[in-house]
C-alpha cells in the first residue's frame, strides 16, 4: 500500500451472507455479533479503566455491539471515520527511510483530528487560512512563561501552527495544536526531551497548578513512530481539571489539551490522543 492509500481506519470487508435459520442458533448469534463489529470502521483504541480495573474501547462503537461489553457507555466520543490526507506525488511519508527529516508532506491542516459528533467547534482556533498565530497558542500557558516559550519556538524555527478546538455537551473543552518545524531532530532535541520531562512540562498550562505524569495511560495504546508524554492535574483542581498530552511525530510537535469543570474524564482524553497520534504516524 502506498502512502497515498494509507488510512487511519481501513474499510471493513463486505458483510458475509446471513446464515439461514437452523438448529445451530448459537452459531448464528456469534456471526451476527461479528458482522456488527465489522460494520464499524473505527480503530481499536486501548484504554485504562478508572480505578483498579481495565477496559478497551472501539471508537464510535456501541458497547452492546462488542461481546463482553454489553453495558452502558464508558464515555467515548463518536468520531467520524478518519482518513489520512493524500501525499503529493512522489513524496514519502514521515516514517519512510527516504525521509530522515521526518517531514510531513501532507497539508498539516488536514492532519488535525476532526471534532466528534455533536461537539461545537471553536472557530477562533482556525486562525487565518487555517494557520494559528503563535501568540494565540501561547495564551494556553502561564503568563510568566510565555516570553521564554515564544523565544524557544523562534529559535527552534517554528514554521506554522494548525489548530482545532471543540466543546462537547458535558462541558469538556478540547484544543489540539500541531506545531511544525524543519526536522524531527529539532522536535525531539529542542522541545520533546528538554521541555517535557517525566515529572511535569517545563512550561505550565494556564490554570493547571499541580501537574504530574498520567501513569495510567496504557503503554499498549502507543502508535508506532510517535512519542508521547501525558500529564494530568492533581487535586485540588483549580477552576477546571486539566489533562495534557504532547506528541513528537517527525517534524511535528502536537499538543492536546482537555479541560472540564469538576473532572476531565480519562477515556475521551485518551481516545483523542490516540486518534491524533494515528493521523500523524
């Protein structure tokens, strides 16, 4: 499959013909469950459950359609089917051996995760022609850190920022920023390693007073070729509870932020981070 043909979620195979009614009713039931699962085109995403248990999710799928998960929704959002944008003719993907700089040749704006069904989009994050001003991105961070962060972005050769944001019905605010630089080495050596240590980001997000690593984010949900740092605000929360993730994917540094009064739920945050990782990987 060429890079132009790659999709985040491959199309499912055609449905097999229905098995006629007969004495083997249990077999028909199992096959109906399989066909129901195959009808959904969302990717499998692994989540850590809240508390001591574990759970896994399939984006956009009803829990009653999955054997063993016939319970109420765990809070996942329903995203539209995701497809990677086509690459310019002859251009390699960011992980190709012929692309040591890790360049994303596809339009960065087309690599942004779309808003889930029913969410209201934050049109202000669209910027001008789909490119967001650096100053608007820096508003996410504490005032006393903005000058230093701005200078680091300038020194690192920031090319442009694509962004998208939305608010769901429960009040969860999501903001996704894709910052593109010249090479993957700049992203990793200038930003990801020095500014995003295990304990907490070097530049705190505005309003997130006490932040630590999200140790419950399952490692098995990692996407090949994409490095991830995930953080969560600990109690007592400020006006909102914040979750943060930073992704190093080739020449792109992605920032995923979610905030909500009371508590920002883990499942939709992880779902969002993994799907954005798939689009960039």
